[in-house]
C-alpha cells in the first residue's frame, strides 16, 4: 500500500487557483495541497430482495432466540438543510436510480407461506433472508462451502440442516456486530446432535470472513492475533486498497506473517477522501469510491454500524434541467425514460437469442441501442434527444465507459447479485473505513512494485530496489495497472489470465468537487442533472451530487462520464471549473439565485494516475463475467493470488466487491497453506529429494556467471544441444532464503548470456530469447530427461573415479608390502 506524495503544485494563470500536476488536481480556488483523486464506483441499481424457499428447521431448538425483523438494515438518516427557495417551482420529483434488471430473472420462490406452524419456522425465514443478503444461495451450498467439505454428502437432509445452522449463526452475529461470536455462542439454541454441523458452519463463516469481521473494538483486537497460534507462512500483499487491507487483517488473524507494499504515501487506493476548506467552511469530499450501492448484507454497512456512523440514504429525486436552466417538461421526461427502458428490454431480448443461437457473436450495447432507437423513431426532436442522451450518459457513468465499448451480451452480468436496500453516503467520507482498517498493519509506503517472481520455493517481490521474500503473494492492484504491464511476472502469467486482462475493460470516471461559501442549491435533493445540446459531450457534468448533508459543509460534486471523461483529462483545471460554473449559473440565475465562486475545487485525473490508469472495470465487447473469474485465479500452484473489484464476478466496480475479494483470497491462501501442511511425509520427502538432487548437480555447474549457472548435456558438445539454466534470487523478508527458477535453453544461448555484463541485462536478453523461467515442478519432460542424463553420466564418472581410486590404493598397498 505504498502511497506516493503528489508532485509539487504548479501555479495556474489564476492567482486563486492551484493545479497539482499529479493525476488528481487540487484544482481550484485554494492553495491547499492536492492528492491523487479517486474514481466513483458504480452506482448500481437497487435490487428487490428475493425471498427464500422453505427450508427445514429441525436443527433448531424451539427456544431459538428471535431475530429482529430487519437485522440487516443499517441506520439511515435524511438530513434536510435549509436553503434558499428557487424563484420558480422545481421540476416534479422523479426517481433516477438506474435499474438494469434485465440480464436474468431470479429462479427463487418469491413468496413465503403465510401460515407458519411455529415461531421457529418464522425465524428460519428471517435468517434465510439475511443469508441471501450476504450472497448465499437459497437452498444450495456455495462453491467455497463444497470445497471446504462442510457436509459429507451434497444434497439431502444433512445439507438442509447445515444451511439452517449456517443461516442461524450468520444471523446471530448480524444482530450484534460489535461482539465476537464464539463457537459456544454459535452452538446456543441448536440441538446437540448437530454439533458437528455447528463446528463446520462456524469455522467456514469465520475463515471466509462472514462473521467476526470489521472495526468494532472487540473484533479489531481479536484480528491482530492468531486464532490458533500456529504460524502458517509469510504473505506479501501488493496494494493497500480495501482488498489488501481486509486481506491483511484476516491473514494476521489466521496466523500468517504479513507485509503490505503500497506505492502511494497513504492507504485506500481508489478510496480517497479529500479535506477541503476555506473562508470558514470545510467539507470531506470522496474523490473516489463514494456510494454504498445497497446496504442489505453489505460488509461496509456492517463497518458503519460498528463505528456508529448513521448512513444517509441517497434520495431518488433527481430533477433535470435544460441548457437554458428551465426544468425538463415532466411528460416528455416520463415518456423518454419509459422509451429508453423499453429499448433496453428489446436489446436484452435480442441478445438472449444471440447468446442461445449464435453464442460467440457480440456487438456493442451502444450500436444495438441506437439501431433500435432509429427503428422505433424514439427521441427525434432536440429536447427528447437531449433527454435520451442524458440516460446514455447515466449508463456510461454506471459502467465507467462509452456505450460503444460495452458488451451487449454481458454488460450487466452482475445484476442478479446486486446488494439490496438503499444507496447511501458515509458521513465524513469513506476514508474513515480506510484509516481504521490500516491501523496497526505493517504497511510499507512508497514501495512501487515492479516485479513478482514465483516458483515452488516461494515468491520474490521487487519494489524500489528492495527484495521481499515470502511463501505467497497477494496482488490487489487495479486492472488498469495489470493492463499497462507495470508489474512484471516471472514466469509470465498463464495465457488464460493474460487474455482475461486484455478482454476486460477498465473505464474512466472523473469528478469536480467544489466547496462553496454556502448552500445555494437547497437541501431537499441529493442529485440533480443537466442536459446538453452537444450530444458528443453528453457525459460532461451531466449529474451533480450534493454532499451537504454528510460532508460537513456546502459541497457539490460534478460527474464527468463517457467520452467527456477522457477529454476532461486534457483540459486545464481552471477551464474545467469555469465550465461547471457556467452550467450552475445557467440553472440557478434564471431562478434569481446567485451562485458564488467556490472557495476550493478539486479535479480528478484517474486516467493519468499511474497507480490506477482508470477508475473501475466493465465487461467489454468479447468479454464476459467468466473473465472476472479467470483474473481471480491464483498462479504458480498457489503462490500468487489476486484480489480487487476486477476479480469479483458478482460485485465488480464496487467498494464492497473489493472488500469481499480480499476476504475471499485470505480464505484461499489459508486453504493452500493447509494443503501444503497436510501433504504426507513421503511426498514431502520425494519433493525434497528431487530438489536436493538438483542442488547437488548445481554444486558443480558447467558454467557460472552472476546469479546464473548452467548444466550442459554431457553426451554432446554441440552448441545447439540443450542446457539446464538456473537463476537464483535472494530475499529480504527471510534471511538466507533464496528462490531458484529454471529454463531449458541451448548451450549457444548460455554462452551468449555469459558474455553479457550484469544480471539485469541478462534477464532482459533471456526475455528477448522468448524464454520463461519456471519452478522445479514446472520443468518439462525434456528438462527432466536432461537432468536424468546428467545424473547418470556423473554417477558413472563417479563410479569410475572411485574404482580408479580403489585400484590405486590396492597397488600402493602392494608396493608398500614389497618394500618391507
């Protein structure tokens, strides 16, 4: 989690405006230093909560404690601040929540039996709802539960009882997230014969981070010590964003030694809260992830409860204004919004046919939607077209990219998994989570990771001239960094993962945060929108968020999406703020409301931030949800793991997706560590002997230069014959440890490498040769054959030498006897 300080500010041509040349510009009207900004994560639609099918309740005692009717909802607040009344009535109240629910329909039974025979059954229903909100299926196990062998047989009564027990334990902790739920507490109210199920469910929920997580004092204290006291290895975590921080805390609790490397000089990654102040006002502006997109089951909602933070519901009312400041006609507004949603439905029906019949064909969502718009002659006059384009901009904001980049087939593949409940703001900004999560963790800031080398012996991570050795590594950098190739992996990542990195999209969203001397826009709304006649710039300041109720001051944030977000990064900060102010004055001046200059403004530049190169992921043309899974796969036989929102198929482009991915990978790392510890002694002995044999051979290499050494084929002197090349790497984390990687290359290549000065130059040449280094287990059959040949020849030579020595000794004895 290295956070690097932004470069020095350069004064702009406006004396009261400052510009930070870093990707995030503390842009306007204040000399306060700036920080690299962040992206706004997808404001996904709210999802109706599905209800569960009836499940057995025989595992519970009739004395089971009742669960509150709404235990997963977080406390909400709606703050209405007094504000000047507009000179003319505002537009009618309209809900602007983007509801994408088109990809699939839920298969669960959405009605519960109204006549329950017992209170136990009612409790089971409520507990099942809580489990659903946390991402568990209605009447089946998750893949993780199956892999963890929580039941002996899939399906049947045991599984049904396990699900009830698991739901009960989960709901029991969710009723009071400030306490540590022990195994004994989990066992309460459950029949004695199901003790084994309680143990299995409790351990699964604990190790996978579904219970006993977060920032309550009792939880934080417990997380900073191992739960069983057994050391399980060393893990290097690359990146101190939400995924890295959560994984680090969980791994420490599981008994791992952890070190976190962060390029910036602060934790949080794409979650960044900027303190803005001036002229007696101040506010906290979220320049990156800002909205909790659904709080039912959301782990960030749990964190808010633990910290005692009242959540502010983002109100759905979003008035829209024409370029001249007039409110959009309500009838036209309703008509275009309905037409827009109908066209989306038609596109989704078309793509369903294409998926079923053509399968591999994919086109852009924008192309399909425009074709239907023209075919049905929707939005043909100027005002209608501006309204239609506003909805397109809103969709581009949700996906952080142009409509022309989105896959028509899979752009909304995550919709069935959206968190239910309200969308909310956190008072004071989301950095409150970050600071608390980062507390007491071993984070090395200013460590930009350049290379990750991995093999059967462990992992070496290179960062700013230092080497860190560990048993495993967790990479949590944004997809934009992986696309850029900023981190070299040795060996190279598997082709399937590289293809997924290439196919998935990583988009851009920017913001202009403005602190004003007072609130001139009113306190009865959280959002309002602006239409433009320039259809190519539909995403430029199309939506404004009011943070007055949660930031501590009169703060407005203007969003820049789509093509406009890309052009925005080429515009000067002064010009950007000038354009925003022209829009605001065009809306409010006709109403008789004076719009003051902001006392401070900040512009983000996420595309230019070399720690992100963008904002968040999306499903591009030719990609699918499977690519998120490919990106999440570990490499090197469980040596390097991956987390972050772009590894979350169910919750991409969200803060909670990043959070949950960190928990997921901590559980995966624990699983791999346990697997290694449980390997039989014989197998360990076989592997050790194999490594030992190779180490013995390399004690007398045929050629050594720097960290390189080589064994030649002893049966031939041909320069084109095969040789076994070894490269040794040292490390800082563990003394006297090293990592050895191998490759089969020609003898000629080895000689050429030996003539190059410096290991770094030799590595570059090796890469130019197209040679990939692998661990001991990754050697090919040809390599193993070469090793066996070398061992055989050396063994024969050794036998011959021993025989000669014995003969010489015998002759010497005869000579000695004769002389006597």
